[in-house]
C-alpha cells in the first residue's frame, strides 16, 4: 500500500515536471499556457508553434499527442481540459475547445480536407479547411473522429468510435454515438 502511494506520488511529480517544461517551451515561442499544465509525455509538434497556441489552466496531455497546427491555424484549449493518449489535432484553421472538455484516447480532430479531383494527382491538390469548436463540459469517447466545420454544443457526450461531420445535428446536453452519428438520449 505504501509503495503504491509512493509510486503514484512519483508519477504525479513527473507529470507536473513534463508539464512545466512544456509550458516553458510554449511561452518561449510566444504562445500562452496557464498554470497547472501536466503531460504524460511531451506532445509532438509537426510545426514549431508561433504564437498560435493558447492553453488554459490545469490542462492535461496524455502520451503520444500530435499537434499539427500550421502557422495559419490556431489552437485554443480552455481550462480543465484533458487531451487523451495518442490524440491528433490537425488544422490550418482554428480549433477551439471550451472548458472541461475531455477527449479519450486516439481521438482525431481534422480541420481540413484534400480535394479529390480526378484530373490531378491527389497529393498535389489543394485542401480546404473550416474551424472546429467544442463548447464547455464536452466528453468524447475513444477512437472518435471530428471532421472540418464541426461545432459541438455545451454538454454533449460523443460515444466511442464515432464519426462527427459538419452535417450532423448536435444539440446541447445530448448523447450521440456511431457512424453515421445518431442521437441516443439527453443527459439528465
């Protein structure tokens, strides 16, 4: 019992230590990061942040998080948010998470889409992008994918392995799941 408590205490110190260095890294690059930042491992940044990331207070990053925010993109994460293990956040546009947003492991947030014209090589085609926003008090299950243009209202819960598109009709405090996404019930 004592060994377990000591191990948990040591892990908590480690998470705060990595979070401290992540906060310093972001602040040195002109980004903003609130107090209490914790990280199980240092996120992978596909491009060096340039004043385009703002983190609120008490944000937690899991292991293996990948952030692909190009210079034109902006990532805003509110207070008390949890970004689960192996999440990928990618956009040349704006991605905004409100307060108390919790993303389980392997969630993918994609703010752009490549064109697929037949007369041109696929990887040489341009892409389009739209912002993605999450309200406050949102919970997202594992392996869920969010595509460009999605707006998630306050209090929504998205079940695991769901696909959320701009055309999906979400309402506040609803519980949704599946692909295609379906309304299951409302939070009580």
